[in-house]
C-alpha cells in the first residue's frame, strides 16, 4: 500500500509515536511518502535515519497514494486533503492538536490507529465538497474547492460582509 503523510510542525510530544507508526508501515512493506516540509521537520527532530526509505513529496505535487494520513489538527487535515485531492485519496486524521473535529484518531489510543491504518479495519466516510468559481480581472475564473468552510470577504479589509 502507498501511504502519503502530512502534518503540522508542532509535534514535540508525539515524535516517538510518529516514528513508531512510520517504522511499522515500512516494516509491513508499505511505500511511505511524506510532504517535504513535514519530513524535514521530522528529520531535524528524530534524526536523519528517520528518512531512510521514505519518499519526499512537495505539497505542490499530488502524491500517488492509496491512503493519506494527516497528523495535527483540523488545519493539517484540510491541507492534507487539498494535497491529495486530485488523486481521490481517502484521508485519515490523527489529532495532535486541541480539538481535531475532522480527525478520527489520537495517539492516546494507538490500538485504534493500528487496527484501522495498519490492520485495514476501516470505513471510508465520504464528505461533500463545494466547488467555488471566482471571477478574475484577467477573465479566466479561478476554481476553488472547499471541504470544511468558506468565507466571502471584502478585498480591502478582513471584516465579514452580509449577503
């Protein structure tokens, strides 16, 4: 299985868990691709040997993956979903933030992570995505996809407007 991983760079209390999870995936024979910025962060904190056998993929390129893991909060989940969106790849979230509404897992319950991610005991929950087309001054509209929320604001300041 090919697994893409992305996360935020605030994992000081979870580095050992991340190392254990990635090592288990590699031992199982999975191909692991980690977003380049997250991989550099993990290498700096865990050590250079961490990256052995791991593919580095920039967030600007959709990774080839059967499944994606997001490690962090809802922001990391949304970035991971955007990263793999072109490949129609399911995303599993491991919450290491405060609330983590979008994440189904936590390192506090490693047996659930192992069962679902490593053991394959999972159910894919389909989410609705809203497509927004924004007109551009040059005439070519820009297409955006929204998973969690969207906001329409005035360009001259950050205050909300009523529609």
